[in-house]
C-alpha cells in the first residue's frame, strides 16, 4: 500500500469490483526455503474471503494451510511523464491501482475445490463473445478427478484490505486531465479512465 493516504480508497465495493474484473493475482507467503510467490486465478466469496487453487507441486501449496498470506491484485497502470504538466518542476512517476489482501489461509475440501473450479470457469467463460460456454460436465469424470488430484484449493479469510489508487489525486484538476490525456494517447486508456471517473 502506498504510504500517502491521498492514494487510498476505503470503498469496499470498489475493491470487490477490482478483484472481480481482474480475477488474477499473486499469493505471497514464507516457506522453510524462504519467501515464495504463486500466481493464480482468484475468486471472491463476497463475504470477506478469497479462494484460489495451486498445483500440488507448488512450493506454497505444501505450507499455506494455517498460515498468513498476502494476495496482491494489480490493476491498470501507466508511466506519467513530467512533460505533461504545465509546471516544469516535476519528476517522472507512475499511476497505478493495486489491492493487497492479508489473511489466514485454510485448505479446502474436495467439494469446495470443485465448486471453486466451476465458479471460475463459469465467470470467465461468460466473458467470451463467441461460442457456447465450456462447462465442467463436458469433461469425463475420471479425467476431471485426475486433474483435481494435481491441485489444492485454498480459501483466505481477508483480515486486512490495503488498496492503492494512485491517480494523481495530489495534482490540480487541470494537471490531472493533462496526465490522463497523455496516458490515453500513449496507450494506457484504462488508468486514464479511472483517473477521470474516480477522482473528483
């Protein structure tokens, strides 16, 4: 989380929306061999928990249950050039959106893992424009069971939500608009859109 409180946002609905839209993140935790990170699709339960699954061979999969972990979701970002400001006494910076979630992790039972996989595939298949959605019932049960044997499901009870929405809030409105226009012109429309929508 950014140390400047100007870049924080306490709207839980916005955090949930970011988690839903991105749907992918990094899980960090300590292991006996040192700190490790895993990358995985994420699913919010809507009641303060986040679910994910890891390959059984992943270094984190063997140690996560019962431990505290950190999940990071990265949203849009973009480099901010000093040339976009009217005031020349500026330095380069970076606008970005990120969400850190900290909490205790428990291992899911097989039924929970299956429900997680069904929910993840349904959510992402619904976003595809072409063709009929893929569903798990298209998979032979024996093959599905073998694949599920190779992964472990986890649920993290989120005890701390630490968001950063660094969108040039510390700049005057006209300067923010110049930055948003610059970001948009240079191929970062998502962060420019958030600057215009979330900062008054």
